[in-house]
C-alpha cells in the first residue's frame, strides 16, 4: 500500500482540529514577532533612555515580569470565558505596547518604555498559550505534534521581527526604532484579525475550581520535573539572550549584527518544532528535554570561546535550538499532569512559576553583564543545566509503569 501524502497524514492525525492548528501556527508567526522586536531593541533603547547603564536591561526584565504577572489571570479568564477572550485581550495589549513604546521614544521617557515592555510581556504570555490551545483541539496521539506545529510558527516570527527592526529602525530621523514599534502595533492588529477567525472549544462546564486541589497536582513527580526543566530552560535562554545584544554593542559590534543575531536566534528557537513533536513521540519528553538542556550548555561554551559577531551569532542559534527542545519537552510533560477540567489552571500555574523565576534571572542579567562581563553570563549556565539534568535522570529512574492521567 503506497504511503499517504503528507497533507493527508496531517489531516488524519490532527482530525477535525487540523484547520485550527494551522491557524494558530500562522497567528504565532505574526504575534510572536512582537517579542522579537523587544528582544532585539529593548536593551539598546534601555541603555539610551535609562538614567544609568546598569538599568539598560530593565525593560526586558519587565517584559518577563509582564509574562509572569499575566499567566494566572489569563488562566482564570480562559477557564471561565474560554481562550478566545484571552486572545482578544492579548492582542489589544500587543497593539498598546507598540504605541506606548513609540510614545516613549518620542518623549524620551524611560518609564513609559518600561510600561510598554510590561504590556508586551503580557501579550507574549498569551501567545505562548497558543501551543496549549492547539493541543486541546486534536486527538491525544497528536497533542505533542500539534503543540510543536504551533511553535514552528515562531520561525516566521523570528524573520518577521528581525526584518521589521532592520527595515524600520531608521524610518523617523533622530528617533531610532520609533517606526519599528509603530509597525509592531500594526502586526499585532493583523494577528488579532487572524485569531478572530479561529474556532475554539467552549470552556468545560463546571465551576472554575473543579478538579483536584492544586497542591495535590503540584506534588506529582512529573509536574515537579516539568516545572524545573521548563524553568531552567527558559531562565537560561532569557539570561543569555537578554544580555547578548548589549554585550555585542559593548564589544564594538554594530546594531545590525545584534539584529541579525536575535533574528536567527528566534528562528532557531522555533525551527526544530518541525521535528521535535516526532522526537517526543518516539523517545519521550524527558529525553528530548535533557537534550535541550545539554544543547544550551553547548551554546554557553561557544559564548566563552570568543567575542566576534560569528561567536555571538553561533551562540544565539545554538541557544535557540536548545530552548526549543527543552521547552517543548517540558510543555509535553505538563500535558500529562492534569485532567481536562484542570487544564487551564495547571497550565497557567506552570507558566507563572516558570516566568516568575525567569523574571528574577532577567533582572540580574544586566547587572551581571555590566559588572562581570559576558564570560560570567555564559559560565553561569553550567551548574543550572547540570542540576536540571540530574532531576530528569532521577525522575526517569523512579517513574512507575502506571499510565498518565487523562490529558487535555
């Protein structure tokens, strides 16, 4: 019997949720570009507007704070009103973020720019829930594939965001990046129009508190392993990525080198999504997550070798690949820890814990870079990677043969 065409295979594995998965992937491509713009420019704009150099990365740190602060409210809204309402609110915040950033650059206000990145972080947190929304629309066997397919939309997000910065940063003379943030608001609006056409399931009937107490869910070894793995993966990615553009400028490299590094970093963050779902299905989420952590350690090692544009570019690309493996694997583990009525609550709690820890690391990154240099930023990755890999190994050794809970 001849093999089925790839399009037919995707239709069969995704079932009736196929169109939704691909719409969410396209929305990821547009909406995700907003974060790329912030990552590429936030530290540089911060350096120009901040009252002192050590505060240069504060806007990006506040971006992560916005992510952490919005996850629990987003989960509660999704539980009560559905994900469509969350997506609408997120895109409004994305549009406002770009407008506030443009205003900040017009009036040279550091505080206004910080406000804009908080809103951008809240928008980014909503965008990251696209992966869980896709997993809810497909049969259980296709959940990891749907999750990774939506993350794959980030490949275009990296290209769109990077080109947006390069093509628009000089639009308005004397106000670098003002045109970029105006353009990012337009892109957020387009993403919102696309999401308005996405059909999602209504919230599961029952009170928002249905299901087990969260403390019972959180005591599961699988949940603890997923949170620790996701936390370390995202923390190290953010720690190095936040510092890299400013470190490049500190070492005499031009802004276009930083734009290129961030663009290809974001592409590398999402490009493995085309295969990582299959790898999770074949080898298991813990193996894929451990591989991602090891790849992040390799990225840090490259960063220690040299300070040329090629070294920074290679570090950012390898770092992005490691993040994808680690984050997709940890997200897939989370899907096995909750029942359908618990999904929004557990997923938002996971993201809150992860982003909260990432926010702390992001606040430290600027000070560490300015005081101790890029080498210390890179070296700090090794002990955290080692600790997370040990947790994954311990979990695999202790995991029982009992089947996982019914997933989303």
